[in-house]
């Protein structure tokens, strides 16, 4: 059976069907690698994976990252981060916090606080809540194309400081989590605001709103203003594909040319997701535009 690649209506996402299993057939691997290099987002359906085959599938695209935050790592498979905020026991019917939204994460690109940001994320659902828990994705090259010409001129050649600890990776300030020394010691890094994608040449607006701190050479005020305007433009609904999770989905995003966010879900529901992360292999500053 050959693979089917179908653009999803009204969005940049591409649905992939027909993968028979892992290990991948060599022809399927090549087709998927090509699709990955061209697209911001692949939505694979009906692929049954285990932790081991999830890792093996990701290896077909490159080396894997071990996430710097140990508490996120899966106990038996450190290449997997487990995203779970679910209660171990069901909440009581009358728990006043049952409908509070948990696991929300704002718009970001993964690991841009690293000198070489990860190249891709491979996310699959383990437990899906009966409602919500969606994830939204934006194609950041499509956003760049849509920018007004004057803005493209204005941001040409700019670079941006990114860091993790200013927002503790999104972990609430009162959470009882000690960051490891190597994380505390992480230095700020600088990435281009626009770069030419190393694999496909598309110009990308590279903003990771959770981790961007300041545009180099601007005052904090001017930087906040410009990054705020760019974020508002980029995260407009017209660019956003909202993924509603189904069992046996595997969503793959090119982390260099996309931004994503998690909507969160009601606390009374369980939601568990597993992500593997593909290591970046280029210094994006070499592709500054
Ligand atoms: Fe993320």
C-alpha cells in the first residue's frame, strides 16, 4: 500500500494514511522524510505504536533529544517526555476545581532556549479526554509570507534573545519543582528573527513567544512592542490548525517552521501524551535573513 498525503481542508496540515507499522518500509521512510522536510505539520492516522516503536519511528528522522527537565522524562524511556497533569484518582463529583483548565501552554516553539533548537516533535495520545485537550499549530513560514512588506524590511537581519528560566518552562511559580543545576546554569541564546529554512529554503518568522526575551539592539520597550505585534499577527486564527486528537494519531511538526499551543483540559479528565523530540543539527544563525 502506498502512503496517502492529503492536505487538510483550510489548513497547512497534511494528513498521512497507509503506514503499516514500525519498522517503516524503506520507501515509506523516504516519502515521510521528504514530506517532513517540506511541511510544517504531518498528521498520521491509525498508527498503533508502543513506547519503543514510537522511539524507533522518530529515529528514522534523526537523533533524539533527552529533555533537560528530568521530571518530564518517562521513567523507562527517557527519550519520551510524558505530558500529564491528570489526577491519579478520579475527582469527587462535587470537587469545586473539577472544571478548572489544566495543562494549558501558550504559543511556543519547543526548546528554542537551546543553542540549537530541536528539529521536530512527534506527539501521540495515550489517554484522550472526552472534550478539549486540543493542540493548535501554525506554519511560521506561511506567517512570514503574509507579513506586510514594510514589516519584512523592518525585521530583516534582526536577532532575538531566548531563555528558559524567565518563565520556568511554563511551570507555575508555586509548583514544588527544583530545576536541576544544569538548567539553572543555562545561558541565554540568540537566534535569528527570520531565517531561511535549512532544508527547504522557506523564510520563517522564528518567534517562540514563551521563550523570546528581547530583540538584540532594541530597548526593552521597543522590543516588547515589536515582538508583541509579531505575536499578535502570527497567532491569528486564520493561520491556526487545531488538532482534535483521535486514538492512534501521531502528529509530527517541523519545530523550525511552526509554533504550537496546548488548549488544556478540564481537571476532572485524564489526559496523557507522549512526545519524542528530534535533535536540531544546524545553527540557525547561519541561515539568518
Ligand atoms: Fe511544545
